[in-house]
C-alpha cells in the first residue's frame, strides 16, 4: 500500500487528507493521483467504494488557484445524492487551501443557486440537467475551467444524459484535463471518450474474488448514533475470547478504545500513528490475553499475524471490498471457525451487495441485541464458568461454607446471589464518539435526481422540454472528432 505522503501532494492538502483519517491510498488512488497531478486525461474503471472521490478530488484541489475568483473545476455526477456526497468530501480535502465548492442539482430554488454562483466558487459539483440549464441561462460560465470530471459515467448513460454531458463538455475550453470514471465501459462511453479526451491513460482496479468459507458472516443495520451500544451488547452476549474491532479512521480507533475501557472492557487501539514500540506492546498484550479487544484501522488489518481471534467486528464498513476480506481474515484461521459482524447504516446498504459479490457469500442479517439480551448473555457466560468449575471437582475446601449458606437460605437464592456477584451488568457510562459520515451511497438509476427529469417549463425555473431546449453548440477541442449535434437553499462549501 502507498502512503499519501509518497504521492507528491502539497502540504495543505496532505494535512487535510490525514485529518480526515486516511492513512494509505487505495489502489485507484495510488494510480490516479500522480497522473491527475500531471494533468493527464484519464479513464478510471472502478466500482463504487474504491475511494475514487479522493482519487480525482485531491489532484483537482491541488490545481485550484484560490486567488482566482472563477470556476476552475467541474464534476458531473448522475444524482443529487452523489453530488452532495462528493461536495462534502471535496470541502474537507480543500480545507487547507480554503477552496470553495458548490453543489448544483435539481430540486433547489434556481434563483438561490444563481446567487451562490455569483460568489465565485472554485469547484462545481452538479447533475447534468441543472448544470446545462445554468449554461443555457448564461448564469454559469465554464470558460475558465481547466479540469472536468465525469463520475459514474455509465450511470449517466443509463439515465439518458450523454447528450447533456457532451453539450457541457463543449462549453469548456479545448485545453482542459478530463477524467472519466465508470464501473463499465459500454460503446457510447468509449465513443465519448474518443471524442472529448486526448490520449487518456486507463486505470483499471480489479476486485479480486475471495472466499472465506470458515467465517460466519452477519450484518446489523444500525444508526450511527446507536453503533456503540450495539457493539457492547454483542461483546456481552458473545463473550469472545479475542476480538478485533475495526474503525475507518485513527480518530475513531482512539475514541472507541477509550470508550470501551470506560465501559469496563480491556481494550487498546492500534493504527499507523503509533510508534513501533507502542505497536509491539499492544500486540503482545493482545496475544497474551491481557487485552481482550483490539481496536484497529485497515493498516493493522493487513499487517496482523495473530492466532486465536474468534470475533471480528466491523464498526465501520470499509471503503473497499478487499479491505473487508482482509479484516475478517484475522479470524477463522488454521481450520478454526470465526465470526464476523458488520455494522451498516441505512445509507450504506448498497455496499452489502458489493461485499457479498467479492466474498461469494451472503451475509445473514442479525437484529441488534437488546439490553435484556446482553444481560442474559453475561449470565450464560457465568453459568458456563460455574459448570466448568463444578466439573473440575476441586471444591473440597469450599463445601463447608456452601453447606452453611444452604442452612440459612434456599439453594435458588444462593445461586442467584452468586450469579449477581459474577455477572457483568450492562454499563451505561456516557462515552464520547465523533460521528463519521457514511460512505457515499450508490443509488439505483431509477432513483436519480428528480430535478434532472425531463419536464415542462414553468415559472419556477424548471427545465425546458427536449424540443424547446437550446443546446450549446458542440465545439470540438483541438484534435477531437466532429460528429455533429444537448426548494431549498443550496449548500455552498466556502472556507471563510
């Protein structure tokens, strides 16, 4: 894996990326970022969840001249949801440089969008119909754009947006950098690339098919704010011998380890910022069993060599499917079975299918356990220990005291008192966990932006029909083939 420090990123952007919790670049990022920084046209063939937003977002932010009050980059996305997600991530990446990012999509009051455009954003993230509408209204000029990014191009093809995209591309300067990302490369996408791109480099990220036959895999759908209570209840019910909890960021790992300790678990965290001495100390404690729960990032997942791990908990679903396989591969080793539990928020459900395709296994859905179930789980664990102690037959020195207890109390009361003393009751000590944004949602193409549907013109700023819409003339850039003739306040991400 490649660290972001090795990719030639400026200090301001690098600091922002590391602050977001990223440690090592995914394959698409390590290949795309250097090419993007060089200004080379690029076709990235990668699935959602491989980290492609940062792959194109980092070079785009690096190229922005913040002293220039003009649109310098535009990203076209198929849905409003994706446009918002990309905008939010670009805002974080550009925080160090104070880059202004504006999402533009249908369903917003267009007059408010126009006012936001007058504030000179550096980067636009928009859906095709609304971007083209602004171009036709002359409320958005793209003659200062130096970078165009087409995200999920195959989805936009399925939605019928190819002509719109070509019209948008024709409104940008001929001398620009164009990056196109698509999970598949159907004929129309290839032809558009030939027409509007110059000798593009192709980056393909293959998702390896891996199997994990000895691991029981479950998922629990849970809101972000409820994840921690679900985790502690599972730990109480399942009583794992050794467990690893995976978080997406270093901050998450640190906070989880501290929160688990506050709730009475023996937990420690491990991530890329630890010194080698500290890392070895934590791993030694975990192997010896003095630490029962290890909280880790993906960096640790790829480097750990520990036997005896019975349970893996994916507190955050990873950003690419291969990381999932590496994570759960810490259990189910040497012919033993293991258990993997993955928490997903409602907005991350689309990633489930990607993971299941990668592992060739369906995950079984599990309901989030209740507080009563957690208490019952702890009681069962204590009962098992008592039974094991009885079977050991090493009780001679305790029988006299036991007889004395039974003379003054009935047997059920005595056993209940022992259970109460030994059972770890669920702890509700308040803990602090910073909420993490869910992974970008992959939408079904039928659920695309209603503001980009074809509809009749009206006084509220909707779009003209295809018959009446005036398309921007297609102006091929140098070397391109000419093939002939397409209400709420907007979020503006400005660094003040």
